[in-house]
């Protein structure tokens, strides 16, 4: 099936991966930090991504060679390690964002058409 044919709206995982990339671009490097911000940002729309979906998104970005995980000692704690996420390949991240933008534009068009035609 050609790309885009038979698709409806953007998939949740792609949506979350897009925001994970944005968080790393903004130096928000912790998974929990991303989860808290996502929940706060999208609560007004009735969308609250769960913990496992957020971490699956991060792990897929690692598997795709876009992000990498790094353990480091937590500031102020002598023995506690935290995991931070950084770019493994920023060019791949930019390409992924470009691909998802195409899906977002298509999804917006579908939603806009429904709103215009039905309401």
C-alpha cells in the first residue's frame, strides 16, 4: 500500500516520539520530566499518555538510532543514578520530524474537512 493510502489520523506513538525529540532539543533530558509536561500540556484536550507509551516511544527512538540513553549521577545525591536522553543522530531526528509533519498536515486536513462539512 502506498504511503498515506488507507491511513486515518496520526498514530499515538509517532505523536509522542515527535514530542520526545522536541524535549531533547530543549534540553529536557529526563523521561519523567517529559511525561509530566505531556500530561500537563494535553490534559485540556482529555489526553493523558500513560507511562508505558511514553517509554516505548523513547525506546523506539533509541532503537532507530535517533536518541541514546546515558546514566549519570543525580545532582546532590552521591549514589543515585538517573537516565538522561540525548541525540545519537540529530539529522535522523530532523528527518523523522519532517515525516511526521506530513502526517500531521494530512490529519489536520481530515479533521478540518469534518468540522466544515458537519458543523
